[in-house]
């Protein structure tokens, strides 16, 4: 605990009027409270200037057993709270605020006069550290998100803090608690071993990660779930297969340098995300390690977790495959390099398929081959993947026409062809002068899309029971909706829900049906707020509400903010409210966007379960089947949706009348009726 906090621990409970009980000379002052600082130093909290102390107030707070002091700032915002939460007349919580919102808390949980827990809250993050020996250093984490784990690891490496790095690395106890397969456990422990020594070697060798570098952001795809049936653990595992962090390093040039650091495979242990390797900057040879948990276990179906691993030859093939996969992910690969790597990948997979002992293994490896070609073709790095997929499809059709591999391959071939054809149309367009080519380009792209949609319909007809039929129907429904053909979209969504009720996209389709039928209906909308607490639109009766589903990566969402802000400032006092629904990848990204654009209206952020991921996987997004950004609902004073697909122009036109009326104005009713007939 910081030394200055000892002064507070001697105080009596706040509710007993300290100034009277101890004498006026011993009563705390605002100036004294400002000398108390967080034990952990990476906290952004608000402290007024000494000249403003006279405008601050020190108030008593009493709620049951909870007693303490509240420091209120010049503008009436809370700056600090020093509390006795158990009624023993000793302060045990020290809370720090930023712009009136709590961001950090020092906690004396065993009430012995020494802080032993540290919590970051709201905009401060979600970390919760435990200090077992009460020396001011975090010994283990109780809550730690993946992004914050990467930040802690980078910070520890930069300052040379091996002990702090250890707290975010996977341990034998972690693996035991998860019931990890011994085959994988020993490899994970080896990968995570001696992190201090490895980190020191990385820092000495690196040319991009220096003592001046700072963690900037977390960069990863959606987390993956490894089901218990894969026999890699005693329960489902949640992992990031290959995460990265972006670091910022100042330089002589005014603009800083940004570099990527490979965090590698991460695994969730309770409420804490752990690293399985020491982070390594992506430089020189680039990516240096391969995922361990995501590689297949070459065991027979139903085999025990202690079954022997793959033969040495198969193990070497898998290791070589992982190396190829990682190199393919390395940025700035030339076309020649990608072609060489893809050829090598195909050879290795073919060898692995020939050595596979079961049909399940052969199917799995064949899917790996197909996925690799399809992804590379869609990314534009290996358009030849289409040709390779055609050959695989023809071979499967000839040898295994009833196998599920045939529709699996066909669907990915369709996706690859569509992507490559669209890319080629764009490339040819760039070589011609703009004026003469605009119409030609539109015609080509329209024809390509027409062919794509026709192939989707044929796929659903030919393979209605395949695992990809639901995705095809959802894409078709999306297309019809984007074209304004609501009735046709509803037909596809309804068919998807009826034929594939248990699929993930069926939930989205059900949400889309709900959204398409919103006009004229009372909307139900509630969820957790980004700033804390809960939002319920029912509490905004008698107010006109604009619900904005947004994601900061979309230009239109950014462009709309100034106009939304102007409307909000102009009409809020007249009964207008905006509520944003942040469909960002994580809470930190949502808060960053809100802060950057100075957005003052409330924001809902609803994570999608224990991974704390948001985006289109957020329950609130799937419940309305959101497919584009921004999506805006305009709601009248009765809580009924006037427009389920409003634009800024619509809002500007309808808002004055909606604010005046107790019911929906006639013009809005006409629009509602017109939309409902589409």
C-alpha cells in the first residue's frame, strides 16, 4: 500500500462526523486526499489543479455498513471515494475516478491495513490483480482479458520484469485445471518455459521493440472453441489461435513507428487469458511459432487422451505444415513466394492424407487442403487456387460422389470463383480510363454477381442437407434485402429457419425476420451500457429515440457522427434521445471510438458470452439480424418503430413532427405502410 494511505486507515468511520470526533485540526482536507495515489501506476484518473482544491468538496457517505469520504470536483464530478465497507472503522477501499466514472480500485480484502487486490473498472479496463504478499506487486490475476494479457506481457518485456511476465504465462496448474491432454500439455509447458530468459533474448535481438516502445492495441481474429469431443481437454477450450499486438515506438520523425508483435496462441483459464509463448516482434524471418492446441490429434475416434501421438513421420509433416501456414500469414509475401508455399503445403497435405489411418483423418486433412486453396484465392494471394479446387472437386465426384466432402468442396470453390472473378474485373478496370470503363465495369460485376447468386440457388437445391446450405440461404436473403426486395428476403430467411433451425445463422435469420417486421411495432431493447449500468428503452417513453447500430471501421458510421451530434444538441431538450449499440470487436475499441468522437449519448455494449467479444456475434446484434452499418431505428413517443432502416436524411425530415406529436405523424405512417408492403 502507498505510504500516504496509512494516514486514512487511522480514521474513524465517515458517518460519525470525523471533524467533530477527532477535532477540527485533524479532519481530512481535499488537499490531503489528493496526496493518495493508486498503488498501480498505469491508471488514468482525474486530479484537479491545486488552485481548484477550494472549489472541491469532501462529503460523507453512509449506506448500511459502508461509510467513507467522497471527494467531489469543481464541476460536481466524483474524484475519489475512500470507504470502510465492513463497519470496522478502517478504510479498506480506495476508489479513483476519471470524469466522474470509477476507473480503478485498491482493495484491502482481509482488512489488515494493507492493500492486496487491484481492480481496473469501466474505461480503465477489466483487470483484477491479486497481491498475495501485499508488497504492491501483482502475483496472479483473477480477471484478465486477452487484450490486457497481451498488454501486460509487452509491458513486462519492455521494462524487463520477468516476475510480471510469469503471471500471464500458462502454468502446470493451469493445464491441470483445464484437464489438458498430456501430449499437448508438455509441449505447451516447453513453449512457455523460462519466459524471463526468452524475453531478454528477444529484446536484445529485436530492432523494432525497444525500451521506448509501448503497447498500442490487440490484433486477433475471433476466438475459437475446441470442443471436449476433440479429446484435447476435459472440457471445452477457448483459445486465440494466433494473436498479435501492435506496438508504438517514438522516433525522430514526427510520426511514430508501429510494428506487430506475435503473441501467438492464447488460452482462457477461468476468467484469465494466458500466453503459451513469449511474444516475438514480427521482423526478419517473421512469425516464429505454430499453434499447438489447434493441430489435429492423430488418434482413432473414441481413443483416450493418453493415446500415443502421431508417428515421427506424420509429426514431422504436421510440423512442416505449421511452418508453411505461419509463413503464408507473414505480411508482404510476393506472388512467387505464395505460390511456392502453397505448392509445398499441397505436397505435405497429400503425404499426410496417404499416411492417415482412418477415414476421419483423411476427411479432416482434405478439408484442410480445400480451405487453404479457397482462402488464398479469396484473399487474392493465390488465384490459381480455383484451378486446384476444381481438380479436387472432380476427383471427389468421381471417387466419392456421396461423400460430404463433395458439397464442402463445391461451396468453397464457388466462393473462390466469385472472389477471383470480382478481383479480376476490378484489376482490368484500373487499366482503362475511368469514363469509358464505368458502365462496362458495372455490367461485368452485375453478371458476376448474377452467376454467383444462381450458383447459390443451385447449391441449395442440390445439397439441401449440407452443412453450408444454411449459409447459402442466408447470403441469398441478405442479397434480396440489400436490393430492397423485402418479401423475397423474408422467404429465404423463413426457409432457413424452417430447414436449419439449429444452425447458428438460423438465429441471425430469425433476428432479421424480427427486424424486417419492426415498422409499427413496439420495440423491446435493453442491454448493458458501456459506461456501466443497464439500458431499457421502456424508460424513455414520451421521448423520440434513435437507435444506432454502429462499428467504427465503417466510413458511414464515422461520417454520421457530426450530424448526429448536431441533431442531439438541437433536439435533446425537446424530447429527443439517441442510444448507440456498439458492435465493435471489444469494449476497449468501442470506448476508444466514443472518446475520440466526443459522443455523449448512451452506448450499449453487450459481449457475446465469456470471451467478451462483441461485433455481429453480440446477442443484441443477432437478435435483430443486423447485417450492415450503420443500421438505425427511429422510434416514436409511444415506443413504436417509425422506420427500421432510417437514414440521417429521414431523421432530419421526420424528427420535428415526431417531437410535436403524441402519435406518429401521418407522413410517417404512410412511409411505414409503404415499407411494410415491400
